[in-house]
């Protein structure tokens, strides 16, 4: 399933929602598109364990009924784990995305050496890195963009767990962190285990507008 493109995943969910008889909303215009959006498209080859999808309906319905009907039309590999109602005026998940958690298998990596490299990385004030994936390389500070990084044993090697910055300005992919810390090392399965949203806070927004908190 990890080699299915993001567009095909969107088509899967659109068809599942239509099979469930749910009132999915579509955009206006010559070629209407379903109002489905992910917090962040999953890169090809990655496993997603807790992705967030925003679904807009034509009419309000009971959230438990929505969950049950849609869950009956999904597969084991692409399944609905939870559902919650979101206000229509709430910001899109893409606009609230702040961090993403990853788990990366590194077969053949020696635990003691991996722990030393991670310790050195976490102790650094900064680590500039230029990605070569694009025609115009972009330099970012990896250290400021990785808030958590740890090593744990795995079969025949090590497993790295990290929290990397993922927002509209900077998106750090785990491959960049691995290439910077373990150049040439073999990489196994990469799983995105969570995406973290910046939850709206009326009190914080009021403080930002007026310089103080309000009830």
C-alpha cells in the first residue's frame, strides 16, 4: 500500500464515501472536485499510521453514524481509525500542521555508534543542510527543525524515532536527517506515526491581538 500515489489514495476515500451514501461536498466549476484534504500528503514509499483527512459534507450529520458507515466501506490497509466534528470556520489542517513523527528502520546500524551520532547532533547549536532533491538546493538548519531524536534496538540494526518540523514554510523529511547523520547507511521502512497540529486557542489569539489574555 505504501507505493500507492497520493491521488489514488484520495480517489479511494472519495469512492468509499460515495459507497457509504455520505453527502460529500464538491467544489463548483466545470470540473468539480471532492472537498477532501490531507494535513500533509504522504510521500511515496512511506507508511502512514495516523494520518489526518479533512472531509466537508453538504449537510451536518451524526459523527458516529458517519464513522460507522464509512468504516464499513474501507479496507484493512486504508481504514478509518477515528472521526471528530470540526467547525466550518476552523482553519484547514494544512494551515495548522507543525510537526510530524517518524520511525525509521536502519538495518545494519550499530546501536552504540548510532547513539553517539545522535548525542553529538542534539548537543549542536545548529546543523546546516542543503537538500539536493530539487534543482535549486535549499539550506535549512536541521538541528532547529528536529525537536526529538532517539535510537532504539531493532532486528539486525537500529530504529530511529524523530519529530521533524513540517509546516508551510519548512518541511524536513527524515531522509535528509539520515543523509546528514549517517551518510551511505542503508534505510529500511519509514513510517510517519503522527502529524501534530497547532490547536487553535481563543485566549492566545486574544493575547496576540491585544497584548493580554481575555476570558
